[in-house]
C-alpha cells in the first residue's frame, strides 16, 4: 500500500489546488474539455498523477474545479433597466468567454446544476427578469432560452470548426428535387458566418422574450 503521507513530504514545491486548476483551464483551452484528465494536467505540470491526489480526490473533482473556475471567470449579468438589451449583452459576453474553452458549453448543458458559478449566473438572470415583473414559468422560460442558446451555439460552432466544414458547397444530390429557395440562397450556406448568425438569432430571441 502506498504511504500517501510519506509521499506528500516530497511534493513539488508550489503545487496547490489553484495551480492545478489553472493548469486544467489551460489544458481545456489547448485540448478541449474531453482532453482534461488528471494525467493530462499532471503532464502539463511535469509531475505524476499521484501528486495531484493531495488536492483533488479524483478526476471528477478535478473537472468540477476546472469547470467552476471557467464559469466563475465568465461574464456577470448586468442590469441597465432594458431587459432585452441586458440579456443580449450578457449572452454576447458569455459566448465570448466560453469560446476559448472547447467543449465546456456542451458539458454545461448537462452539468450546470452541479456548478455553483453556473447556478449564480442563472440566479442573476432570474433576478434580472424579476426586476421587470417576470416571475414563475415565464421567467424560467425566458432566461433558459438565452442561457441554452449561448451553450448550443458555442457547441455547434465548435463541432463545425472541428469537422473542418466552415466552408463547403451544396452539391446536386441526384434526386432531381428542385429546392428552389435553397438553390437561390445557397451562397448563405457555403461559408459559416458564426458571428452574424449568432447575433441575428440572439436579437430575434430577446425581442420575442
């Protein structure tokens, strides 16, 4: 059996949870969320995975700490008195902050309940809605629409970039179907216009909300 107490007497100097977490954030930036593990972080730090276990119990705890760090550093909700403008402003900044961390948006779609910083963001969005007299299901639906829109757009953009299909062409599929409207507007589909499409969809979303 490994004597953990004896092992920790020669732990690398300067290693602590904050250093491990920051390194984990860097790993996600370089290799995506799926590339985050105790081994990848240990490699980046130049230590063995065992050296991390004084600070994190396992890979799940490491991932929780890294996710919390990324989301905690992301855009805070601001209130100016204009609900649509404030929702759109936050969504733009939140997208900007998630983009350098590939795969985090997809993970947040299923894990935000377990991320205190994400809960704080949702709480702030609900508080923003409440300032305008919006409560209950309507508040949840409005704020969730914006929160989810950002996460899904980030993930869609990541997948398209990773697949190398930012630019592509619409080819004849051999069915003989005319698809007149699609053919006329084909130039809008051949190059992914991430920013323009995000902005147009966001404006439509907050206007409807």
